């Protein structure tokens, strides 16, 4: 089952994809437009595929996710 989380940090929306509750680092989407974030979240839930978590970008996103999850879970909205 695919789910998404949208957070807003420093005026920018970030969409994260989860497949079976596992974060798919490396496929985060960033935008300053709320509607764009919501539409992208819908597409990610529908079409999401597992990411290649071995890339440098994915490793960086995973570290950022772990840090942000510990600090502030209240900014997330589940879709």
C-alpha cells in the first residue's frame, strides 16, 4: 500500500512516498505550490515504485528523514 506525507518547511512543500510503511528515499518532490504538492502526492500513491536507496541522493534524503522524524512529526499530513 502506498501512502504519502506532505510537510512544509521554510515555505516549501515536500512530498514523501511510503510503500508498505517504508520510506522511499530518493524520490522526494519539492514545490512551493500546495496544489502541486497535493496532486503529486496523489500520483505518487497511485504510481509509486520502490526507489533505489543506494544512490548518494537517496542516502542523503534518508538521513534527513530520520533527523526530521525525530524532531517534528507534527508538520506531516498523511495522504
